[in-house]
């Protein structure tokens, strides 16, 4: 049984993460909602598992981990008396286990473990080494404006392309023309706003022509793209202290970059001679995020504390 922390609604994307989990006690789902109203039904619960899939904004400083049931649950983010009620509920009735999407590694323990978005994408055919090494696109990045870091990268990528002499494709519908002209060293960097969404299957066709695929932080450090781009390319993502349930390790199953500028790490990665091996290990890792593998993992963690 899933119980929403809000009396009126839940957020469907977060609900879908746990909807197939089989559990003997309720799962309490909490996400960041601007008009949150405390669900009084929570007061009648006995044992439960808390699933906190909240994100805290692209400019959150990460001086601490917002954790419900503590004095530092993020009062500056979860504003108002209704959120105070929820924090008081968790404090007076601690969960048997907490899954949390965004938390510092230092704050993990046997009762708080990380939970990221799953992979909903199908298994793609595995490229041979020759096929992978001959991919015509060096980098694929498709993005919406949930973080200004992405805007900055868009601008910096044009400057970098001008300095290095390669092509930026900022519209997916222009790509075939560039390929027909035999252009080399292409970076696809396409801003796709929410009102002009392209089917993910079409986007991933482009992604599968790329050696590297960038997943930058959005409103949270982890985003849906983390469960998309590794299905047929090598994920490039920021090095930070926010853990995954199945880790993405630099040079093993992904490429990590430091700070807010991915360009140096991308350029260094493109010089590597082991990209194909990283690609294969990335495919193995992302499969752990597919259902039923992922729901089985969640159930195993819950059963450990029951």
C-alpha cells in the first residue's frame, strides 16, 4: 500500500518508482509540492517505510542533507505549517527505513539509503567495438531549463566549438543534414523545452549514435536522464556527494566531471582508448535500474529491516 504524504495528491513520476513494490507495511511517498497539505491518515499508521523522492532546486548549496524527522529537514525549502506537521509526524513515529533520492553520502546509514529514478527504456542492441568506435557523434545532450548550469554549458559549448573547429547541432531535425555532409566531431546540444517534447525513443536514436551522452543536474542532482542516456551510450555526469543505489564510477561505467563545467572531462574522455569497455559496463549497470530488477532491489532492502 502506498500512502501519499499529501492529502490531495501525489506526483505520478515518483509514484511510478514504487507502484510495483510488494511490501507488508505501507510506503509513505513524499515529494516537494508547493501547495502541500498534511495527510491526517498518516497518524493512524503503525510501521511504515518512508520514500522521499524530493528535489531541492538547482541552486541548493548542499551544506546539509534535508532529512524529515530532524531539526534540519529543509524548513527553507518545505515552507509552512503543513510541512512542520509532516516533520513532527516522522519525528514522533520514525520509519523502519527511509529511501531518499537526494542525500549526502555522509548521512547514509542502515536506516537511510539512496533511491534514484529507474530506467523505463528498453534494452537496445549492443554495438560491436567497431560500431561504437565509428559512431558519428562525439556527444549528445538534450535538455530542458531546470538548471542554469545547462544554459551555461550550451553557451560554453558554442565557444568551445568555435575554438576547436567542430560542429554544434542544437536542433535534432538538423542532424541528418550535418551527417549527410559528412561533418565530423559533432556535438548534439539540443534544448527541448517542455512544450516541444520529442518522443524519447526518437531522442535515444540520436543518443545511440553518440559515444558520450551528458546528463547534467536539473532541479535535483539526479534526474530522469540518468536512467535514459546510459541505455545506448556512455553517461557523462557530475562528480558529487549524492549517492546512487548502484554507483556510477568514473572510468568504470561512466565519465564524471568536476564542478559545473563538463567540457574538460568530455575532451579527456574522447582521447581514451577504453571507451567501449566503459560503454559495456554502463549497460550492465543501467540494467539494474530496470523493472523488475529495481523493484526486487527495493523489496530486498525493506525485508532486511522487517
